[in-house]
C-alpha cells in the first residue's frame, strides 16, 4: 500500500523560500497578477436621477424658455386632485423641496405636487431672474443699484401671467391637480415677486410664502403696491386674498424690515388676510430656504 509521500521539512522550507524569491524578483505588475485575481472593470458612473420627478422645458408666450422640474406622489391622487406648490429659482430650490416632500409622503406634508420653475442652465441661479422677479430699475438708478441697471428688469407681470396661465395649464394636462389649491414660494427677489403676485393677482394663489423678500430693493419701490393692496382690501374690493407666510433669518440684514412688514400685514387679518410670520434666529439670507422647506409644505399642503 502506498502512503503519502513525506517531504523533509528542510526541503519544504527551501521550496517555499525559492518561491518567495521568485515572486519578489518579478516586476510589480507581475507580482500583483501572481498574488491576486485581476480586478473587475470599474463600474460606469451614472448621473443621479431623483425618484418620482419629471423635467422638461416650456416656452412662455413672450418667448422666454424655462426649465420645469416636477416632484409627484407615487400614490393615486385624491378625488379633487393634488394641491400644487410652485417654487421659484427652481435650479437652486427644487431638490430640497422635492426630497422633503417625498420622504414625508405618508403625511399631508408630502401629499402634493412640487413644481420648480427654473432656467435652462446647470448653474444655481440665472441673471434672467432679475427680469422675472424684480420691478423696473429707473434711470438713473437708486443708490446701490447701478450695477444692476444694465440688466433687464421689470418683467414681473408677464412672468406671473406665465405661472398662472401656460404653466398651470401644462401641469393640469400632465397631472391630476386641484385648481383651487395652487401655492407659490419665492426667496429673496423671488419673495418680492411672490408679494407682487399677492398685490396684483390677489386670488391667483391659495397660499403664498415669501422667504427673506427683498423689500428694500429698488429704493423700496414695492411700497406703493402694498399701499394700494391694503386700500383695496380694507374697502372690501378683494373677496378672498391668498394666505401669506413670511419667513426670515435672524442673521440677515433685512430681518427687522421683514418683521415690520409682517406687523403691518397682521393688522389686515380682520379684513380677510390670514398671515403668519416666522423668524429663524440662527439663519442667514442664503440658509433660510432650506430651513423653511417643511414649514412651507405644512403651510400649503397641510392647511385648507
């Protein structure tokens, strides 16, 4: 009967040493090949696509091209359709609103459609926002406005007409929406545009959120519109104005101006204007939108 061959310990050790020396003598690449299997091919990098979203471009009647971003619930719509929140500066703000809505879809906060209104660019902001959101800069411009005077401005009314007309119709064509629960969020100059919509199209939106609105812009040129709106409201000429929420950061320069504005607006509650004011003490101008996301969703989707 043949047994297992016995190899002397010294011979086995010598063979192991020889193998080690042979591997050490190989080029580094050859050593790696001998020591380990070839690595798998690198996985192809894919752009991230946010779930439950759509995007397309839409041209206004005036020829302005906008990039539209939409976040929608995965569940069937209610009988009266989804409420809709239009978010200005969509390139910058849509993603935060969309994910906050999606992760809270189990609650009223997430039961709605978010529409980001942006521009055909990958930049966070586009200079066209000055035309869409801001009143016309006069000539000569007010102190501190000189650097903006060369840019287009004064397109607020055509932009509001786009929001409430062609865009709203396109959203209604693609999704099941509630035409009576349409809301608007704007930050900074977008907040100024949101107030312009309140003053000039008082019943166009069910709710409006003005975040850090640029009330001092253009020498506070928004004040005459505010006074006209107040006079019409007090006179009973506005049947059902939008609900309004104003939010501002405690660390930004316009905090007291916004608080003073909120106090003026609060006095109009007896005439049918329901309003709220929130001060985020630790936030600055650019961090306010992120802080305001869930408060905004509660305000526009959670309340009737």
